[in-house]
C-alpha cells in the first residue's frame, strides 16, 4: 500500500478498506463513475483530503477521499475505455479487419455480456463513427455469426454473450426456433433465418424440419391467431422459394384466406406492414372471380398503408378506373373513411385521382371528421392535422369550385363542430384566398339577400345548440340503439329495431331542416336600424283608428317570437304588413277574426338583449 495512505490509516483518518481502494486509484490511472462516466485520476491532495479526477464531461473534479473510494471503479489497461485512449489506432484496425476480436474485448470489459446499445456507446465515435455505425454493425454481425463463438440475440435490447462452446450461428437459430413456445419469438427466429439464408448452406435437412414445424404451428393457430398464421406461411413460402429443394406441406396461404374471407380486412391490418402486400397480391389467385371487388371492400375500412398497397395493386392490374369510380361513389355518398381520405389527400399528385380533387371531397372530409369525432375514432386526427398543416390542400380542393358550391361549403364550415374556433378561422381564411367573394359571408352585412334569413344572435345560438346536440348526442345514441336492436336477430319481428329506425328518420329530417335553416341564417344584433320606417330591429307604436287603443309591436328576426313581450318575426303576416311603413301611415293589420286599421304613431329602437333575455 502507498506509504502516505498507510500513514492516514495509522492516524485514524482513513479506514483500511478505503485506503486499499484508493491504492488502486493512483494518479494517471483510469476509473469509472456511475454518474460522471469514464475519467482519469489527475492527482492526489492528501493534505486537503481530496482526489482530483478528469471526467470526460467534468474536468478537474475534486472528490473527498472516502467518497472516491466508495464510488470510483478502477479500470485495467485492457478495458475498452482505457484502450480507446491508449491505442485507438489498434482498435480501429480490429474494427476493420478483426471484428470478433474487438467484440470479445468489449464483452470482457463489461463482464462477459453487452447489449447493442452498450456496444455502440463503447465504440462510437472514437473507433466507429456515429454515422457509419449502423452499416458497420450489419457487416460485423455477419463476421460474428461466422466466428461461431458468440450468441447474438434477436432483440437489440438483449445482451450479446460468448458461448462456452463454439456453436455456429445457424445451429443456434434453428435450435432456438425449435425450442421457442411463443409465436412472436418463433416469427423472430424465422425472420433471422430468412435474412441470413446465405449462411445456411448445407443445412437443408435442418431447414426442412423448420418448414414442417412452421406448417404445424400455422395449422394450430389458423383460428385463434390467423394474422400470425399468415405471417408464418408467408415466411415458409419465401424460404421454399429461395431453396427449391425444400418441400411444402398441404396448408397454403389461399386456404387460410378463404377460411377467413369475411374478416380479411381486420386480419390484414394486424399483419406487419412489410408482409401486407404479399397477402393482398394473393387475392387474385384466391378469389379469381371477384378479387378486385374484395380489395375495394377492404379499402373502405383499412388503414392508410393497406389502402396504399390496395391502390397500387389495382392500378398495376389495370383496375385504375374501377378504383376511381369506387372512391368517387364513396365520396359522393359521404361513406368514405377518414383513412381513405387521408391517403387520397396525400396522393393527390397522382394523375389518376386528379378528377376527385374538388369541393365534394372537401365536404366529405368535414363529414368524416364530424362522424369520427362523435364515435371517438382516433384515426381521424391524422386527417384533421393534415387539413390544418398542408397549406395548399384547401386551395387545391376549392380552386375549380363554382361560386355557389364554395358558398355552401363556407356555410358548412361555419356550422361544423369538427374544428376549434381558431383552426376553423384559419381554414376559412384559406377558402377566402381561393374565393375572395366568400369574404362577404363574414363581414356582418345583414341585408337580406334572396333566400337569406335575418335572425338575432340569441335565436341563432339556440338553433346551433339544437343542431350540435342532434349530431353529437341524439344521432350517435340512435345509431347505437339501431346496432343493439339489430343484434337481437330477425329484423322482421324486431320492434326495437323498427322503432329505432323510425326515430332515425325523424332525427335525420330535423338535421336536414336545421342545416338548411342555418345555412340561410344571417345573425344580427339589429344595431343602427332605420328609424324612418318600420324595419327589422325597430319598435312600432300603433293606435287603433276605431277604439283609439295604443299598443306596440317589436319587429325582430325570423326566429324571434314572444307574444307577452309583443315581439313578432318580420316574416309573420303582421311583420310583413308593418315593414316599410312610416309614421302617420294607416295599415290594415290581420287578426284572428277579421282585421283592424291602425295608424303608425312612432318608430324607435329598443334594447334587443333585454327583450330576448
């Protein structure tokens, strides 16, 4: 032991265990700390009870002797971290020419095992650059497998180890596949065989056993795990295609697809993306009479990736027009899914779909977002975000729209609950940039135009609330009731189903009525009403010419009516009789029995908010 350390022990300033640890941490030696990482001892200062360490990220760091003894791990000169400092060129040569030797050095430094992440942290960037590591590792794995002394796991999070005996990578993977009990593990090992098939030369007999086992597992899982059974058969077919001497058994992919033909959309969505195309291309052989129709049916409920693969297959097989017509029909019926709309918007540069890019598609997008919002479909968020983030999408869809269709779409946008207010305004601004004439719908100009309704803001809000409750609560509840009633069986004798369908008719009729009313509505607070004549937003004081009775009427919006407050809509017979009349004029006012002659005495404004409160 160092004499100075022994003196501190003798003086009772340091215990023997700490002194022994510090004796291994002399200046210029290397160490490891669990928080600060790799470092080198710079110097001791025993008088100040300190040891100074240069860590990679914390230079000239002072530590108390006792704490350093407890937390610093001395590293031997053979450790990979030390050798990176002392002999980096030699390690780079190993990385290029003797990969197994380098991997063995790393594993020994980490106690005989290390994960891929640990390996990367140990070698990059000093020995292998960060940017080149992935490519280098793929080459390194081939060298490791060829060496045969290392166990290379399927998952990158699991450790690489050195075997007690030299076993080839090929024998190990086959053995692991045969011993695996979980489908996921079996698929992983089978995938490793396929990726490294060139190294399995001379292993045909063992691989034939693997093929037989794959077929047995697939047969056993046909009903419970059809998507994974499909994966197994795809891998089996790929293996046999690359090694023609391997023989297949009786079960085939078309057999499995025909067995589950009524739920293939759901099954295919569970197959990994890199194998989905292989399943879809099998449809032509499996269902020769209606393969394209089946693919189009799956497209209606599939995810974005599956839709893209289906579209490619149909176009490749000369069915592009059939695909376009199916999409066009779904768009016009507003039955197209949000995933299909997302794919169509992303792929709108493709020429065959150019004819579908119109205002009708934009209307379908709003309908899909509303539908998915109230059924809590998370997939809709992608379409919602795309509409907001793609600054050209709205313009692309509206650029060829006639003015009446553009106005109808603006009304729909004003009413939809599918967007937050700020996002809605952003979308409407893009619509106005494409069709500047739409600006008048937001300016507050309430002069009645053909077919328009002037309404108070209060009554407009009531109608909107009724509409929102209808589409967000009553219609979804009715849809669920129909689904539940349908599950009861025979629809001919199903009273619950008939009642729910009748209610659906009532609700949808009211929805159409409200949409038509709201589309025509122009909200107003009736400020600055023309007081020279009876107009919307004025109070008319009248005198009965026969009895001399004085009374009043307040003329307000199309949906305003309160007999107790003498409020009448400008659309009523009384409202129409008074509009445009000036003080001193005589008017014939209809009543329940006959009519009465009245004189306009005075016209003034009134506080609309108080009247409609």
